[in-house]
C-alpha cells in the first residue's frame, strides 16, 4: 500500500495507487538529486546565516545531505514511487538521518522555487559539458582541415556541381557553425544562471531570508526580481532547447553530407569498420549508421522544443503541474546532444577516410569552372553579363559535343572571343580556380590558411 504523502492535515486519505503513479516524477527527476542536495545545503546555510535556524542545526542538515549524496553515489539510496519526487525523497531520508531537525530544511522554501533552482543548476552544468563537446568537435574538424588545405572537393548549390573548393574550407564552415553554437549556449547560460530560490510558492516568504546569500553560495549571477516570474519562468529551458535544436541542425547537415559522400555515386569518403555496420542479408553493404542516427535523433530534439513551447503557451501565473513535463525533454535533449557530438567526433577522427584520387577526379569532370571563364573575360574588359551569356552558350555547345571546357582548343576559344589566350587553360584548372578565390572568407588557399590560424587561436584562447 502506498505510504501517505507528506501533505497537510487538509487531506484525509492517500492518493489512488494509479494516480500516485501518474503524479510521480521520481523515475526521471532523480537525475536532479545531486543538484537538489547542493541547493538544499545552500538553503540550510542561509537559514543559519539569517538566524532562522541555529548554526548547529544547519551543520546537521548539511552533514545529513552529504550522507545522502554518498549513499546515492554508492547505490544505497534508490527511492521508489512512494517518494513521488526527488525533493520529497531527499527530505524524507534527511529526516531519517537527522531526526526532527530534518523537518526544518523546508522552512522558507517551496517545491516550486526548489525545482526551479535544481533545474537551473543541472542545466548550467550540462551547458558547460556540451560546450566542451563542441570544442572537441571543432578540434577534430581543424585537424582534418589542416591536412587538406589543397585537397579539392566539388562545391554544390541546389545539390548541383557549382564551383570547386578547398576541402579544408568546406570543413571550416562547420567549425563556424559550431562556434555560433558555443556562443549561443553562452548567451543561454546567462539566463539559466539566475536564482529563483527564495521566491517560495509564488509570493515570496514572511521569513527574513537572504536570497543574495544563497545565490552567491550557488554561484548564480543574479536573482529573479519577481517571485511570480521566478517560479513560473521556463524561458531559459525554451532557449536551451532552441540552441540544442540548432546544434542538431548542424550535426544533421554534416551527417547528410557524409552519407552522400560515402555512397557509391559519390565515393568521396570510405567508412572504416569501427564506425559502420553491415546488412543482415546483403554481405557487400557497409552502412553509415552513425550519421544516419544523428540525422534521425535530430527530430526528437526538435520535438522536445515544440513540446516545451506547447506546455508553456497557455499557463496562467504562477506554477502549474504542467511544468513537471519540462524535465524529460530537457534531460533527453542533453543526453542526445552529448551522445551525437561524441559519435560525430569519433566518426571524423577515426571512422572515415577521404579519397584524394576520387576527389581530384571529381573536380575535373564538370563545368564548375564556367564562372572562371566569365571572370577571365570580365578581367579583360568584357562586361560581366555579356561574358556570362557567352559562356552559357559555350557550355551548351560543349555539352552537345561531349566536351568539357578544358577540352576546347585555343582556336575554338578564340573563335568564341578574341580575348582568350593560351593562359585560359591555367585559369580554368581546378587548382587555380580555387586558389584565385582569395577574397576574405573565400576558398583561396591563402585565405584558408589564415582562417585555420584564426580558428586555432580562437580555441586556444578559451
């Protein structure tokens, strides 16, 4: 039989067993236990600091909470459904350890500001861990890029061959995406790092608490200025899930490219056995499971963002039980992002190998140097739009003749326009096409080397 919950004498009977199960969050909010203990220890110290309880009582509470932390780490404290949530579970165990003084811990505090504090402490910690994973992901991108500055790869727009680029330049685009992710998480961190502790249930408390004191103990930068807002705000969670979704967008885009590159149609990369699986029926297959899973898991993080927005959109002030539904989405998103970043980093570092010969061949078998022909004419005084239209006709004629631009004779070039000279062949060679794009942020090799140096400096500075 379910043990009677620690509600007031307003209640005469226990919850129906099915409702108790439905109401309980202990199965997932146990994730917050160490953060709950940390927050409770700060609260106990504040109660003594303000004279609400004695220093000796605060010491007993802090010591008892330390014991619970150790019991949990050792697997000796595993509260079940009768505890309802992690907060009641900790308080109940504390009372068993410290006796009646344990019942004083909840003085001047509500579960509403308590859970808000725990969630922020958790998310603050996880943001820093995710940022570290992003740095490791960036470092691997730089390692590969530095080895492939002059390796060429077809660049695409509309998934059509557009212009050749440096492979390093391509990878550095993902470095920049990850950098924005880092900065975005840093912005979110600022709004996570605000303490609601002391807001009470919704209206503050009659006790002479010191909210700034607990905020300092818990390393919060600020405290909520409005108690109603403090207990009901989940903007920080929405912002985190938005940032998380964008991280997954970036990982999914890279995953899609790896999937394409590893196909027989592209053959730009070869998957190593350590990061690929086979087919249960087709023995020749080597499947890109890692990038496919990352691409698939992106949807679940998107879903958590949408769920959080829907949970919040109709809630009147202040706290509502709906907010219990915020945690599983946050926890799962955190775990998903960390797992995906780790998997992609391993895949890049040791799970795939670029195919230089195939890449070198790929940039010579199309018309992706057509823009450079137009640029060649424009540099010799031909208006660009005129040159553009002229080259379009040349491409059409060449396709009909089964030729590439490099196959045209000098006589054929000069029949197209007298400005063409023997140096046209060098100008449209893939290497020169890439090297010539030396505008800031471009794919020219000199620019890529500068970008790599700036990226290394950026990582080492933090």
